[in-house]
């Protein structure tokens, strides 16, 4: 399988050599002398060249044993099944050792011979089990055990609804989503071995005749037969943690009976499995109980991506909820970190494949529009869906903190595994169709730009499983939902406020690097809140661009030729290059912030808009608004919201005095 490869000292520092050559778009006209030049091209991230059964986007139907044409294929063979193929990094860690099984002999009955099992990477395999032991047994709280029990027994489509936060109850009501697994610690003892298997008799994501029936139908497609983990489980046939000892070995020691079921007993830690789940384990033998990849994790991510498509206002929170559910599979003792990572890879690829399928276009649009209209009509007057979706604090919404979500999601992408620093650094790969995952979260970007976002926010190479996943395992969706991680080419953002949602207003919180420039146009508003060091400069043509951090505008020059540049920090905003403003408005709270320019500043035909937090400042109070190495020109008008002010210009500064 061919891959896009490059050596990256800092992960993507040689991007232009490895990617830009595949396609660039040069600017149509020469730059004005005051305009930051940037790179002179926009980035194009090509889909990698791959061999059948990849790409997943074209061959995901093979998971069912029938391809897109209805022809029979072997779903249990990595030569036909693209999901088994993108999980092939597992073959570097552990193997069944049965060549006949690996070469087309795998089937739904499972293997009969485990005598040739070989651990190929003992360091990773031991760490995999060490992590399990660190979150189970005596290290597992009752609250964590209950959470693990609920996520095991409930429909994952229902469990993930929690990620909707303040919108969750509205969704449950509109969709008729219910569960019958409702235990609390006050009425359920997770440390008691029970002799029944509780199954969720609720409606999962909702009822097909509910007010949100279009979304329920969409969820059914996303959770359809192509989303199964069964072929991969049988192909890899790996043991679950409760069958392994601390070294990751499987040593059967006899049997045990719980109620009316008999289970194999192994040389393993005694409390790996949540006691209340011991009866729920598979008892048809190891051959019918593969651990890799995790089916619950896969289902959770598929559901989360479906919800996030319809409610992108909670995109990051829903994906973080899916990752948290995956973590509970380890806490339950049912899966290992490698299993959970495999479930995430599977779901990311299948979700994108379904979403990009032209046959799903009408279904996904109907689902999105239906849910958006349903939620919007319930909003308090004057409040946006984005604001209400984030109106709860951490006490009632455990995914309320954005930075915590980013950190948790990133940690769960690789758990405690170390990067293999002896391996070459590989350029990020963005597989065919992956950009659709951001279609509603970043609707003002085109498909090529969304691919660039995925490229710039993907994680480093060198971790177990990920480098063989054709890019799917390295996609960091929570980071991507926060905008670009790097301007590797010039980025032109045109936002139409009339289109609503994130087209009207959005916020990028990543720390943006790169040599490209940002050009903001259109009537919408974009906020930059990261610690940015992109060097190609910034151009504001229309709408609003908010600098919400000291280094929001990177390290290049800035040109404002229209729209409003708003400073929204408690410190001065730094511009390392020159600052030119030929029109538009500079808006700031004079009591909090100012503009510090290391280069030259040139201002003409522009407006200065000032606000003052708190009471009107006393007459004679001075505020520094702007400083530069050299200042020419002046603002054509100053709007201070009724406060009378006098500007004082020097050759390097602008100060406002209250009169």
C-alpha cells in the first residue's frame, strides 16, 4: 500500500515539499505593498495513493460480505475488507500465528488453534495490560465501575446523548430516546456478582415515528451493517483483558459457574472485570470473543459523529463523550487500550464513508435541518444555539471545559503508549472522504480547506496501530473542530452571516503555526483565541475578526481594508510586523487592551471604536490605544459610545484622553 511519506522534524515542517507539489492555487493579482504576502498559494492535501481494498470510502460495503455492486466478497479477509486493512498495525504487535487463517481462512466461528500465538512487541503488549490493571480492581472507584456498567449494558446511541449537554433533554424528548438501564449507586451494588444479563429495552437513539424521525433514520444508517466490528474481531482473534495475566498471557486454569452459565477461568487478576458484569461476559469460548477492536467503542464513535453532524454546536463534547465511553470499556475489564483505539479507527473511517456516500446526501441533510430547527425553536428569546449549548458549567455538564476535552481526547488517542522515536516521522495522511467529518462544523470552508484542517491537526506518527491506518487513526477530530493547527498555505475564509450557525460566528482556539497567511472576508465573524505564531500575515476585508489572545494575529504583518478588527483580551495584542488600516474599524475596550506594533503603522479612512468597562472614566484619564515603531496617518473618526475623548498622536503612539 503506497503512502504519502515525509520526514518531519516538527511533524509537518516539510509540508510544502510533500504536499503542496500536488496542487497549489496562486493569487490572481499582485499584492499591494502594504498587504502581507503570505506563501502565495493555498494548500492542497491529496488523498493517498492506495491499493484495494482501500480506500474505505469506496469499499466500506465490503464489511457486509457484499461490495457496492452487490457482488460477494470475503468480509473476513484483509484482501477484501478495508477495515481489517486499516487495523493491520496490530500485526506488528501480536499474531495468532496461523497463516491459513490470515490468508483468507478467517470466518465467523473463530479460530480453533492458539498454539502459535506470538507477541511481536512485548513492550507495547505489556504496557497494554499494565494500563488495564491501573484502572481496574482496587484502582477502580465504585462511581467509575457504575459508569462502566451502564455503558456496557445501555445502547451506545443512548449513552452518547450525554454529550449534548444542555440540549440532551430536549433531544430525548423530541426523539423519544429512552433506556431501561437506570441504576445509581444508591440502588445498585456494582461489586456484587449478579446472575442476570440486563439488556437495554429502550428506544436507543429514538423512535422512528418521533418528531425527530429523520434523524433517527440517519442514525440507523450510521449504525448500519457496514459499521460492524465482527469481521475484524474474528480476523485478529485477540484475548480480552479478563482472560490475560499481567504479562498479557492467556493461561486457562479451569471453569467457574455463575448462576446457570459456565465460564472459563484463567490465570488473571481477580478483579479486572466489574463484578456486576461477570455474568454478562461471553461464555461460548475464546474463539467467539475477540477483543480487538472494541465494538462498544466503535458504536459510541459512530453515534457521536452522527449527533455531531446534526448538532455541530456540541461537536467536540460529543466526540469527547465517545472517547470517555471507550475509556469505560477498559475500566469494565472488557477491553484494553489497543482494543479501544481500534474501535475509534474503525468508526472514524466508517462514519466518513457513510457521510460521503452520495446516496446518503438527502438523508443527512434532512437529519441536520430537522434537529437544528427543532432545537432552535426551543431556545430562550435572543439566545443562539451555540450559546445555549454551552450554558452549563462543569457541575452539570462534565464536558463543559474545552481545554479538558482536548487533553482527554488526545490522551485517549494513544493512551500511555510511547512514540517509537527510532521510526521515521511520517507526514500526516488525510484519507479519501475524511473531510466530510467537518462538513457541518466548519461549513464556511470548502472540502479542500477541511482536508487542510485535518492535516494540520493530525497527531504525530510513531504510535502503535496508527501509522498503518491510512491516516484514520491520526485524525484528531476534537482538535480539528477548533480550526486550523497550522497555515501551511494561505487560508482564505469567507463567511456568510446570513447562512446562520457557524457561518455567522465561529471561534478557533488552536495554537496556529505555519508560514501561510489568513485572509478573512464575508459578513460573518471569526475569533482567533490561540497562542498563534503563523508568519504569513493577516488580511481583514469584511466582517469581524476578533483577536482574543495576545498573539492571536501571529507574527506577520496585518492589513485591515474593511470590516472590524476587534481586540478582546485583557492584555495588549501584539503585531510583530507592520499594521496598515485603509478602511473599516478597530474596536477595543480601552480599559483592558491596546495594539502593540513592532513594525510601522499606517492608518487612513478608518474608524476607531472604543468601549470602557465599568463606569465612565474620569476626565483627564489617559488610555494607550496604539504604539508602533513609526505611526503615520490617523483615524478618520472615533466612536466612544457617547464618551467625549481627545486623541493624541505622536510619531509612534496614539493615546486617548477623556474630556
